[in-house]
C-alpha cells in the first residue's frame, strides 16, 4: 500500500466479493499501476529540475 497506492486503490475498487476481479477490473488495476509509475517518475523529474536547498 505504501509503494503502489493507486494500484491498491484500483484493486479495492475493482474487486467483487462474489467473483474477484473481472477482466475490466484488471484494466482498472493496470491504469492504477500506470498512475503510480507516472507519479513516481514526475516526482523524480521534478527533483532533477529543482534540487532541494538542503
């Protein structure tokens, strides 16, 4: 949950108590994973452009 928050949230949203995750649900989980990768890479790029003053 700490490392992939969007993926975990998408999995919880896509999971159904009776059947687990459907095929469309896996697309939702994959989209959450893409959001996680995008947020980590944008954070790294932002730090490269504007290094901290510390």
